């Protein structure tokens, strides 16, 4: 049979196939080859006479993320808030750049819109203009379930974003399951020895969403050469700068800088680009 690993706890993998979840162990061959099945993996498995399941083969992965270590993600829902916690534009731009770099679709979920002022919400629309999907939510009073289900349909999505932005509350609006919300800090949770397992919730045919308790955000390998950063800012694409390999910094006849002056490119985005460019460069030169 073929199924998807939806949960891993110790050495037991829960594999979902035809709406049924099977408890499986990984065959020894994996350990010998140093391959570990991941949540999100599509696998071939069999149920033996003793009613135990065994994973025989892992199908090819579309992608893999390290922390949390999960596979086959179609899109990330990146949660941000204007207030509680307050917005950090640099972190957003860095995160979006990382998603571009590893080529994973990302949708921005502006959570706690009830705490935001209209002008701040307007400002965030800039990301929509650049080409990102953007959804405003209020988890308690105005949860756009249809819009969200539309976004999730037929895909495996992972929620991401700082602690306290409303990810768990969001998930509890979607799944019929007891999800721990707020108040208890990640630290005290760990103190209580809560198992930190990664789990996928199934929301319908081929529609899954990851809950990753204990992780604030994905820790992605970042760009090794600053010259590749320009490809990670969507709005810099297809600009007819004088030089093909223009980094949009000091080069003459740069379209990106023209657009910056004309207000077509956001000043904060451009400044964050420069900061990231320098960060990557400095790190590379230190090697
Ligand atoms: N005002 C407001 N508070 C929210 C909203 N969503 C979640 N919260 C609160 O924000 C806190 C953190 O939420 P939680 O879902 O645990 O965030 P997580 O750390 O991202 O999983 C909790 O106290 C929630 O009750 C929202 O849309 N509006
Ligand atoms: Mg949470
Ligand atoms: Zn340029």
C-alpha cells in the first residue's frame, strides 16, 4: 500500500492511506542506510499477519526542510502580526527570500487583524502587489474559513512564524482537535517534558496541514553567495538594467533603483535587501 506519514513518535510512524491510519515501523534497511522516514514522506508499506505495519520504501521527496525535519511541503503559511508580537519587516523579507531560494510557495497570513490599525494593514498590502498571497484573519471574530480552505485545498501546507502570532488558534479553527493555545511558554512546555512530535492534520483529500509545536520558524539553509540574493526578491525580476548581472546596488542605469525612486519598489524592502546582501557577503568572506 501507499500512504503518507502523518505523525512520528519515537520509532512509530503513523501512515495515512485511504482515510485509515496505520501504525508502522521502519524496516531495518533504512537504519543501515542511515535514512530516516520523515513526517510528510509518501511511503510504500505492508501490514503483516501480526497486524504490524512495515515501511518498505520511501518515495522520492519533492523537498525537505531541516528544522523541523519534514518532507514534501507544497506551501508555507507564514504568520505575521502588526501587534503582539509587533511586526518585524526585516524578518519578513528575510523569510520570504529564504522561501524563494528553496523554491517553496509562501502565503502571508496577517493574524490578529483586530489589533491592527487600518493604515498598517494597507501598508502590508505591498506584499500582495509584489505577488504574494495575503490573507487577513481574526481568529476569534472574523475567521475566513472558505478563503483558507481554498488556499489549502489539495496541498500539504506548513504553518510558520514567531511564537504568539496565533498559529495554534488558527489550527484549532480548522481541525477538530485539542491544540494548546498561548499562555504557556515554549520553555515551560519543555520543562513539563511534553513530547515534541510533529504532526500533520488531514483536512480532506490530499489536503494536509502541519502543526509543529516547539518551533517558531523554519530554519532554512540560507544563500551562500550574495549575488544570488537578487533572485529572491520577486519584484526585482525581469528588470531591464544595463547589466544583465546587475545587483541593483551601485551599477549605472539600474531599473530597480529607478523604480525605487519612483516609488514602485518599497523602500523598506530595498533596504532589507541591502542589509541581507551585506550579511551574506560578510559571512562568505569570513570563511
Ligand atoms: N486579539 C487576537 N488574539 C489572538 C488571535 N489569535 C490568537 N490570539 C491570542 O494570541 C495568543 C497566542 O496564540 P497561539 O495560537 O498560541 O500562537 P502560536 O504561538 O503562534 O501558536 C493567545 O493568547 C491567543 O488567544 C487573534 O486573531 N486576535
Ligand atoms: Mg502554538
Ligand atoms: Zn539593477
